[in-house]
């Protein structure tokens, strides 16, 4: 086991579910824990912080076992969802609080306050009270106060969930910038997939108290190892594997494909952005690589989403979501998906090698 970073392997039982998680975060990484409500992500953060204790396992931070250490002995700082600022203290006093506990002298405290306010882009806010600040400003003060304790590990529990979408996007960029400037190992809990994909070095996807997959944003999105991860980390289409014989098109010489259905719930999954569209019945689908071709597809709904149109379509009782760069001219279209762009799942778990293979 590595000496640096955070190493967790913990079990705990609760009335609703059992938690059984194991993961490692390298020193200096920003890792996001993501999953649906009730999956155990905030509980995991509280276990790391020492607010609750595990039944089994260990938590190691930079080589030191902190599993049963008191909260104040862990060198961990946490920013809560509601920021938990002291309402009777001004901004400077809130930030100074952890430094006063460590008995840092007044001159050094003042110097650190100014530096931290500059870091979170709140210069000149020293005298303001929390109730005089916007939600985004309170969030940044809470972050500055957490950093004032000079932690080895920073925990953020859905810090942007109470803010509007535009402000969330701005502040997640600020959090990433601050992380890069400080280099503090950070664990960030969120339920927002876009947030996790945009700021995390590593993503930990949780489901029903377990870790489903760990990887970079690109790995999680493009190579999900379960149907749950595929569906949770972005939009997609899940179709039965049995549709392949009547949709498979190969124009590569004389190559033929062997159709090998597997016992169980055998499905394919693909992203809307990987779908090719043809809305002119007189022209073939502009695709030459082996692909699945869905003919006589009815476009039921079109949504303009800025840089693309999102199409909700129906084909032989199956729903297919596709992205298009332009609005289709007709209600009946042809759709295609390359074999290399869909993934196969058996009972929700990834089939490592395509059951569909060339002869």
C-alpha cells in the first residue's frame, strides 16, 4: 500500500444499507465521489473526517492510520453543504478561527487572512458578516476558512448544490484553480455528473453502498464497466442485443459477423453523440465502417440545446436518443451506430470482448 495520499477500505452498516468501499487517492489529486442520493457518498466523507466510525477497515492518510483518531487530530478540513459559517463573526474572524485554535500569533493570522482572501478572490471583504454575502461568496469564505487550518486533506460535501447553474459553473472552475494553486489532496462529493467530469482528476462512482468504478473522467464516460455507470454518467441508449441481425451492415469486403447472443440480459449501450443521422430517403447513410442501421425511425421530439439538437426517436417499439448538428427535415429518418462505438453488457456488467465477432 502506498504511503502517500488517502487509502480507504471501510465497512459500516446502517438501517437502510451497508457501506463497503475501498479506494485510493494520490497526494495532490482532486477526486470526486459521485452517485445517486442514498448511495453512501456523504457517509463515506463523514467516515474519513471522523464524524462517524467504521465497523471494519482502515483509513490511512499519508502513511498514518487515522481510522480511530479524534476529528481534531486528523489534519483534515471539511466544507459542508450549508458552509456553517459563524454568523456573529465577520469574514476575517471566520477565517482566523482555525488559526486561533492553533495559537498562531495575530500578525501571522492577518497575513494568512489576506493571502487566503486573495486566493478565493474576496480581497477587501474582511469586515463583512456572512449574512451580507451572496451564496457564492459564503462558499468561498468557507473554503478559505478550511484552508486556513493547513490540512493534509480537504473534504467538500456538495458545496455548490444550493447555488444556481451559472454560479455553480463559475465556482467549480474557481475550486479547480484553487486546488491547482494549493496542491492539497481533495475529496469532493457531488451528485452532478458534469461537475465531476469537468474538475476531477479521478472519479469514484458509488451505487448502493459500493464503489462501482474508479477512473479518470474519460475512462468513466467512454469505458463504463457497468450499465449503471454508463447510464448514470451521461445520456445513452440501451437496446436488446437481439436487434443486431436485422440492423447489422458491413461494407468491408467479404467480412461477415457471427451473432452470438449470451444467456441473461444481453444488451448494447451507446451515446447520443455517436449516432449518425440521414434525413434524406434518397441517400444512403454516410457510414462505411461496420455499423447497426435503424431504418424508418420516427422522430417524436426535437429539443434545441445550443450546439446541437436532441432527438427522441422511436424504432420498432424502442426509444433512441440521438444528437444532430442540424434540425432534421423529415419525421422519418435513418440512424446508425458503429460497432466500435457501442458497448455490450450482460446482466448489467461489461462484456470485455464483443460477442459479435468477425468470422
